[in-house]
C-alpha cells in the first residue's frame, strides 16, 4: 500500500501506517486524515502531538485510550471521558491518531 503526498509515493503497511517514520510531516498527516474523513482541529493536533511525544521522547510508549483521556484532560484543563477522544478519532483513538501521527501500529494486544 502507499499514499501520495505532494506527488511523492510513501509506502505504508497493510493497515495504513507509514513504513518509514521519517516520511511523516503535517502535510502527510492531513492527507491520511482526509482519507479517513477527519478534518484536523486543534484538539486533533493535541492528540497527535501527545502520541508523537510519548513515542519519540518516552521510550516508544504508546498510551492506551484510558491514559490518553487522563493526560489530555490535564492538557485541556477539563475532565473528559472516552467519548471525547472517540469523537475526535472514531476508528480507535490510539490506533487512528497514531496512524495519522506517523508512529508505528501499537504493539498492545487490544483492551482499554
């Protein structure tokens, strides 16, 4: 599989994750999001930046949805629930936001 960004073909895995993490940039994120019918807002970018920071600056950590709810609630200064994250990324927040954010597919075995 592949996606086309600015005339360049970028290889992806069977599940749509970038094969080369160095290919990622915000334009790539917008193309992937558009393919998934998501218009990225400031909150979407907060989630993406949080996941990228965790992966690249915290020993490749890939937080689950429960952890995302807790940490993003702190970032946004309000109590949020799982629905708030699923409203942004209905195709499973940690996986879908990770795909758009250019990090590898989560190695976790499902769960909350």
